């Protein structure tokens, strides 16, 4: 990922315009260029505040199609923020839909699993399951302990999901 203040500023200005066609075109152009630091953050902030379904769909498609492994850190940084639950769910969903390897961030995803809503928890389970073979025993044990020790993990509507995630990690 490159650092480009110029491209960052240009994208920020476009997203602050009230022109959905220009915004959609700018997002589509990002697909064909080398990713730059901050682009994902700008897109997610815009996704979180907009009510426009077509723009949300365009951003979701962009996130799902990410193919550069270097963007994973920035995606996880956005997942850690306090966005709306549908924004977090979209971000986590993009992790498995992009096909990128998020195994280095499995502990972060387990934390999101615990604090997120049911839909987000399903998405987290999917991402963790996809990368479980990349996890060492110590990381799996740490995640299992965290899941078992969380007071809400085995009593709320996510109980079955929590038990399934523990089962996946124990394999």
C-alpha cells in the first residue's frame, strides 16, 4: 500500500460532494489503482453516514473485491472503530468475501464476535473458520479461553454460535 496525501485529499473532496455519479465513478476507479493509505477509512466513514443504498452497494462491492493483502490491517482498524452495526457487519463480511488471509487478526475478530450483534457474529465465525488452519495452537487456546470466559457468550442468543466457534477452534 502506498502513502499518497494527494490521492487521499482528492478522494475526500469527492466524497464530500453531493454527486452520487462522481462518487460511484471515483470508487470504481479505485479498483484499478494501487491501494493507498486511508482510502478504506474514507470509504467506511462515508458508508457509515450515507443513507444512499446504491453508494453503499458500490462500497460493499469494492470491499468484497479487495485483492491486496496489505489492506487487511486497515480493514481491521476500521472494524475496531465504533461504527454502526451494519457497517461493522459489512466490513467483516468483506474479510471472507475478498478471500484475503485474516488469520493474523483472528483475535480481533473473536473480540468483534463477542461484542457484535448476531449477524456480525456469524460473519466473524465465517472469517475465523476460513483461517483456522493458519492459527497455531496457542492462538486457538487463547481464543477459546476468551470465548469461554466471556459472561455473555454462553447465555445470550449467540450461545449456539459461540459453541460452534469453540468447536471449530478445538479441531
